[in-house]
C-alpha cells in the first residue's frame, strides 16, 4: 500500500497525517510525491500509521516511500 492508501485507511486528511506523525506539510508532500525523505520522517510516518491501525507498519512496508540512506 502507498502512503496515500495508508492515509485514507487511517481516515486522515493530509494535515491530520502531518499532525499525527509530527512532520511538516512540505515533508509529507515530498513523501507523497515520491521524493526522498529522511529515515526519521519515514519512521515517524510508519509509527503514526501503526498506532492508528493497531498493527505494525514499517517504513519499508510503505510502497513508493523513498528513504534517504
């Protein structure tokens, strides 16, 4: 599933996803657009999604999420 798929499954707007993951909107837009994001931002997104869905989601589980090394 893509980041946007997870966002929709969580029932979040883009702004709410930013709030839950504690990242800024520009970072989320970059992630959704397939641009590289830091491993820290990827971890924050995966953690917020995991918490909302009640199951473990790793950054590598998010299709199309490009994480800087």
